[in-house]
């Protein structure tokens, strides 16, 4: 009996994705191993031919890349467009591991923690290929054009702080074109859960309460087990959760139970909606070493905040901000940033938002909304009237300064103010704080 070819496969529990050249074979092999039967009869001749052609094209492409890199490597390297594939790993839902935010990279996976360890992924063939392309300057094959990295010049390796051992190793790895790195990962982003205490406009229906206090997925547990091997090294743990780190049982307990005296080289950075950072919770987690915290607020008024951040409470947020303000004054955070995802409902509040941040001694971080959520994204719909109104708002000279990051809005900023734009998202954010000379010098 002829079996109909299946057009959908399970990539991880709870989500179904279309068959692609990249994931079909991996999923097929996984099912063969799991079920103990040969399922290749599901493939018809056309699909097999397509896979073989893709393999051939990829093989030839990799051969050309290797030859080009071998020739170029002999000259050595003095800069690289982006340090992410040389410093960081990002763990996302389903166990997928990336080097960068999904909105900014074309390399959507360099491995999966379900099937490999961090060590295997860190110097695996996917990430090595990524590093080669970046060193050769082939960013069109690896990066999205909206990446903030393109608003700044390439990283000169002279900017790397070689006074720390990790910096010296990284400097040597890049300078010599050693793509199988000696240096270990320096920055880990735990974005592998959608558990959150809110339901916000820009996040959509995928974000849910999930396992707030229930069972933790196996791939999340394995990630934590793997990470423990690095706790004696100088690393940064970035807790985002793709929801909220304090709404998640695993990251909440990590912060509460972490031994900061035994593992004093580990630094935490947090992206949160802030509502759960109340005085009682802060007392349980303040013993850790922190670099910065980024609080997603998206509004400067109670009405707008509670509209965008469904389930949020403005008064509760104000109490949490006082906790962060006091913690910064006590030196527990090097920087506190409040974040606004700019959309139709809040763009008129940008000046008020920045003023509120400055009043508390915080920095402001502004980004564009992505996706078509409830008609909020006037950027993608190219709403000329609203965009013109945004430009009017951004013509206010008082909103610019080195404490404001709005690089994603550059094209809407009047030309005379563009020289006043600052890109601190690429200096102390998303780069290990100890790694760049500019960060160390600014704290001297």
C-alpha cells in the first residue's frame, strides 16, 4: 500500500513546522532511531532527489568556503563584523541553540541541546562555518540587514581586553583565524521558555503561563546540567526566558540558590518585565553578581502600560522600579535600562518615557515592534501618516544623549540628530562586560 508523503513533522513537543531541507533528514533519523524502524519509504523519488541536490550544493559551497578561508587565513585577521559566534550561545524553545537573536541572523541553529552537549555545539561544523563567513566578511549570508551591528564599524581585535585570560585567548583565536576555538563560551542566553506572568501585545498568543511551578522540560534541565560545567569559569548568564526569568521555576531557583562565593566569576544579566522584582524577592537573589538589568515597560503612563502589558499593574511596577533604583545606588547593578518596544499605542510617549528613565538614573532602550500584532506595527504597514508623526516626536532635541539607545529608529530620526545617536546595545549589552576595553576603561 502506497503511503502518502507527510508534509508536516514535529520538531519539538507542542509545535509543528513545515518540512525544510535543513530539518527533514535530522527529524527522519531521529524517528528511525526512536521507533526502531526504517521510515525512508515515506520519501518519494522527487523528495530524495531534492535532498541529494541540496546536499551537493551545500557540499560545493562548503568546499569553496574552505578554500577561500584557507587562502585568506595566512594573512591573519585584524577585525570581525560581529563577536557573537566567538563569544556566545543562545538557548531557545525546543532545545535549539543559536548565536544571535532570531530577528538578526540567517543562521537559525548551530545545534540542539537535546542531542549534543554545549562542548560539541561550541566547536561544531555549523558554528565553525558561521565563524569562517564572518571572518571573510560574508555577512549577507549570515546576517539580516536590520541587525544593529551594521550601524557600527567592525570590531577591531585591538578593542578586546587582553588583560584578562579570556580576552587574550579570544584575541589570539580571531587573529590567527582559529575557528575551532580554544576559548570557552563567555555569554549564555537562557531564552528557552515562554513562561511569563503577562500577556503583552507584541508577544502574541505563543507566550503563556506554562510551567510556572510545574514540570520543567527535559531540554531545559539538560541545559542547566551542561552549564554547571562552566560555573568555575568567567562567564555571563543572560536570563531572558523569552518570557520572564522570575516567572520560570528553573531560573528563579537558579538565582535564589546560586553560590556566588564558590562561583564568583559568574555574572548575571536580566531581561524582565520587573513586576516580580518586589522587595521580598530581591532579598532572596541580591547576593549574586549582576552586570545590568533591562526592564521592559513600553509606556510612560498607567493607561498605556496596562493596555500593552495585559495583566500588568502600574503601581506594582513603580514599587519594583524603586527596588532597582536602590539596588543601582548600592552598586548591585552597573546599569539599569528600561525598554520600550515602539508601536502605535506608545510612540507619542517616547519623550516622557526617556524623561522618566533619567529621573531614576536609568538608561533608555528603544526598538521597533516586529510582527503584525493588533494593527500596532505601523512600520511594516508603512502607515505614512503615523510615521510622519513619529518623525515629529523624534525631532525633540531633549530625547538624545549617551543614555538613550534608538539605533533601530535611525531612519526616522532627523539628519541633524543622527550624530547624537548612541549604540550602547553593542558595547556593554550582549557582550561580556569584561571583554571590551571600552567597558573596562569606563569603570576605571
